[in-house]
């Protein structure tokens, strides 16, 4: 969602820079891991890091396939998910507890189901296969919803979340390649307002 859409332009602008990318679910100690930078949801970034916004706010989407919903009721409230087979997303601290808001109401649900996965792309594939109801980023499922391959539910219960940030330790002498990547990924104020 962040790196791949901008990778071609970055590679063309900086042909001598090699990006060594490691994907990890959950927080990473950049200094101990000897990483220059990371990309993470804003709420998980340590306070002593420099953080640069690289996406606008995001929304989560609860989705299931038409085949899955053919024999089950459509959830109208988050608590209705207790009657559904949910595809759970595993984060570093364990399975993600699904969080919902509507107006001043906040609800957190410990969903149950046949599958726990640590990658939203796999959650989407499982939902498409009819395994159950999954939770992924709105932008990731928009095309599937538009083509009616997935049905979005509880849309009025999913508020925006802060989005992704590139983060890195404060350094007196920042590597030139890191500065170039920060500038390439930085979300301009104009894009953030959309």
C-alpha cells in the first residue's frame, strides 16, 4: 500500500540505491535490528522516533463473500459477529480484537473463527473463498466490493485510523539514501487532505 505504488518512480530517480526490504508483522526495534527505517501504523510508533506520514487516514472494512452470506444473516451491529465465522488477523501481541465506533459508542469484539492469519492479503483471499468474514483495509477490498465479489458490512461502524508513517531514529547524519526515500514516500499535505 505504501512502497510498491511508488517503487518504480523511486528506482528510476535513484538507480544506484538498493532497497533491502524486510516484512514483519508488529513492532520492530530499528536500532537493534540495524534498520534505517520502518513503515508502521501511526499508533504503534515509539515516541522517540521521527515519523513522516506516508498515507492519509485509512478505514478498515468488514467483508465476506456473497456465497458466505447466502446462508447467513448480514451483521447489523458488531456484536452480530459473534454468530459468524471470522477470519482473525494476528498482530505481534496476538489476534487483533476488532474495534468499532459509531457516534459515541465504542465496541471491541474478540471474534472467533476457523482461521488466524498475519497478512491482510491472505485474509482477503480467505474471505473471497467463503471461509468467513474478514477485516482488511478499505482500499485493499474496494475493487472486490465494486465487482460484488465481496460484500461490505458494518460500514457505518468503521471510523478512520491514523494511517501509515515512515519512522526512523533521530540521527545527526542521516544517510543520503534514507533522505531520498523519505522524500519519495512523504505524503504531501495536498494528498493528505483528499
